């Protein structure tokens, strides 16, 4: 047993200190990023925000809304769509803003293999999503995907420490997902005692990734546009959103009316609700690490997207960052707790 007694921070632990700026307006800020991924060598240009691969968030309807928005944000489409629906959607829409999600179970692997057979040269981005990215089995799994799909961009996680980020990048991962337990409907920290404050995880993992030419995606913990700005300021290359995008028309979930108000059920993908829905129940060797909540119905997602993009632009004007890529260099965090 050992104790690390250094200060570790979450989003609510800090604020961004303003700085003198030559920017006249928020419209002068460019919040797109351009990357060439380390292993796939594919290029990317767009707003580096990704809708999480959760029921009610990573949906086809959300992907359509992102396309219509024109900002080139992307969606990690959840893995529970049937193969036929996935191939049809990829046929009808460009893969530019789509991430194909996969876990490590046999059914997911077989579906991916069949997708690649039916639609060769269609898939350009894969999101490998597991709760615990520290297992040797997981590292071996992403190595196999890299060997089999050398020109596909791979995002994989989740982890929260620099040494594991380095191992995954060296195994062939282009973007490492960072975050254990910060999500609004995740109970991993409560159920297991395991986790890491998200802001410090981003800072440390970004440093490790960038030293090897890799990238990170901050996954979880953002509950406001200001949190997203803090994530980018801390060094995140991409930010993945779940709860902030839930509750909209694009959730593809039932709208519930109670006492004259409308709600949508939102749940973690390790919750009882998700496991009963997709696997028939909770396996006897595990427990739920997610919760189910009713959140207010928010209508179309377009208003939320405007708030998110406007908030990031505004944050950049407060520190004089004309381009989003400049935000980490212009960010000084002030501790408030």
C-alpha cells in the first residue's frame, strides 16, 4: 500500500484566469482542430467534440443532427444497433463524423468482421470502449485490431494514468480515452473506490500522449460548456459528451410525462437498466456500476450545441486564444477549492 499525497483536481476545483486579448469578437475564434493521426495517418479537421457511445446519446438521430449542424462534430454510434442498420446508415451518410463502437465480447467482434466484409474500405474510425483499460487482454485486443486494420483510426480506453496512455499508444491506439468514474450516471467510484480526478487525469495523460505523438479524448465529467473549455485548456485533443447531450429529441428513447412535465430516462451503460436491456440481466459475477435517472426533456439538440460551441468560443476570447489549439498555451488555472 502507498499514498500519493499530491493535489489532484476536478473541473469544479478550478477556474480559468482571464488574460489580455486582441480578439474583438467571439466570431473571430476558430474552434476547429486539424490532426494527422499517429498510426492510421488519416487527417482530421473539425470541432473535436464527440457524442458518447451511449443509448440516448450515440444515436443515428444525433449523428444526423451533427451533420445538419455543419460543425463537423462527431458521434460514437452505440454498439447495440443491428449490423443491417449500421451498414444502411453508413451507406446513406459519410463516415466523416461517425465512430464505429466496439467492446471486446465475441458478438461485437463478429459484427465488426461482418461489417468489414460487407463494406470493405468503408470504416475509417473505431472506438474500442471498455470500463477498465488496464488489462493485458485489452492491450492485446487493440494490438490485433491495429494489425488487421492498419489504416483505421483507433480510439480506445478508458484509462487515467500516463503510463497506461503510453502503453496503449505504443500498442497502436491513435486516441486514448481518459476517464474512470467522472460521468453523471457512472457509479464506478462509489462501487469500487477506483478513479482519478478528471482534470488532473487530462493534464497528466495529455502530457504522456503528446510526448509520443498520440492524442487523448477526455471522456466524462463535463456538465457545462465551461467544463469543456477547461478540458481543452488542460490539454485534451477531443472531448466526449454524454449527459450534456442526453434528454433531447435525438435520444431515440421514450418521452415520459409526469405531473405535466416531460422527462427522458438516462442511464449508464453499466447500469442495471442497460444490462437488462441488452444482456438480459446483470451477470452473477458483477454488479451495476451505473445509475438510471429521469432528466428533463430538452427538445431538439440544436440549442444545446449552440450553447456548447458559443461557450468554448467565449472562453477563448477571455484568454486571447484565436484558435482552439492555442487554448492550452493560454490557460492558467486558479484553484477555488
